[in-house]
């Protein structure tokens, strides 16, 4: 797998797009093109040293600009060293999606966010 690619096929029927990778601050990702039809599942992870936290909000939007989107899912992460979780599947037909991180805390805390479709 090429780490520079934002979309990767992990199974013949499943693609994954990285909305964020290695994020260490509260930030907004770029709005990335996602196929508008079909199911999408959202996954997020925070990892660091000691207690780590992050809140990830995932939005759908009509344009390639990461603003004024509709909230599709929120994932709250908190644990010691690492936590990951997924949000319920969405069938929302937005052509673009982006993520916003808040409450990123912990020594060396980094956040990764992916959408599976």
C-alpha cells in the first residue's frame, strides 16, 4: 500500500479513503471526493503516550470546499495509549466528505480518520 495515496482498495468490494492521517492538532481536513452512491462507514483512531483523546466530526458536502457541510457522524475517542471506533453506516449521497478534529490531547497524540465505501 502506498502511504501517499488517499484511496486504497482493501478488499475486492471495499475501498478506503483517508480523510486524515497523522493529525496532531485540532484541524479540518480537505474535502475529498467520495462516490455518492452506496454505504459509507467511518473509522477513527487516536494514538499516543498515556491518556489520549480526540473528537472527530465527519461532514458531507456538495462542493470540494471543507465548509458548510452536514454532520454525518461524530466519533469520540478516549483511552490510555490508543483508542479507535467506528460510526454507523451512512447512505447520505454527498459527493465530498471532510473531517474536523477537536479536543486532541495527550503526549504525541495523532489522529487518523478513514471512510470505507
